[in-house]
C-alpha cells in the first residue's frame, strides 16, 4: 500500500473538502497532511493547485477537483 500525502494550505476550504472525502472513501488509509506554506519549493509547485493527493513512491498525483469515484480509482491504481 502506498504512502499518501495531501498537499494543502491553512484556511483552504477545498483542502478541507478533500480531507473529508478521503476520510469517507478510505477511512483506513493513513494520510500525511503537508502544509505547503512551510516549504518554498512546495509552495512554488502546488501554490495554486492545492489540494493535491500524492502517492509515494510512485509519485502519482490526483489534483482537485476529484469525486469519490475518481479518488477510489486513484487509490486502487496507486
């Protein structure tokens, strides 16, 4: 099972929606929440794209907007 990273930023309602969807679709998966504002490289890369879900070690990414079906497909493929 891949490690999941959810790139987000504070006070981002879309990030909150993505986290909530993850908790419903994959309640047993451990997700590391990464605040992009703590890292200039991440802020540069994801600043206007958050939330973004990344699977490690494959590097596959799923950018918002995504729904439960898209999220489920991503999780099974990662």
